[in-house]
C-alpha cells in the first residue's frame, strides 16, 4: 500500500512540475547539437540545438553577424519522406518567424533536410529548389 501511494505521489509531482514529455524514435536521435555550413564559400555556419521539442537555431556569418531564433520542431517519421515542421519560432527581438515545412532523413550521423519556404508547401524530394530556404542541407554533430 505504501509503495502504491509513493508511486502515485511521484507521478503527480512529475505531472505538476511540467516534466518533459517522453522523447523517442527519430526525435530522440535528433537531441543535441547539429551544424552545417552554407553559402557559396560555405563560410556561414548554421547551428541547431534540440532539447525535447525545443529548438535553438543560430546562423553565424563570416562578417560576424549572428542571427538567433527559438522555436519547436514537429516530426512525422511515419510519412514518406519523413516530415518535419519548424514551428513557433521567434527571433531574440520577439519577431515571429513563419512556419517552414520540410522533409528529412537520418543517414547514420548525418541529418539531411530539404525545407520549403516560409508557409510554402512541403517538398516531396531531396532536390534543391528555388530560393534561399529551398536548399538541401546536411547537418552533422560538431566536433568538440
């Protein structure tokens, strides 16, 4: 009886404290830091850090400009290709960023993403499209 009461209390404390939801499947594999380089000279660094469903994205240019935004990632690993949505993003100054629909695949330690544009349709293939946001990006874990 005491064990059941203890477990019940622990569950209520966990729920009341806003304990993080269970992270499993591909979302569990995506936890942590990812990095890629973009641009003609591949000198602009894009860093993504995922904790739970929360995402921090930082873009660092060769000129020293840093752009940072926070939001969430939603994935559907049952679709083909697998679907990913960047949602609820805001910049440091509070500006809302439109949702971006994407597709993704995990190739070992590489995370390949093909995004559409802001509020555009989800891409169907891993080929580059028109516009800045329509590139195929390959992220890897940064070497520390």
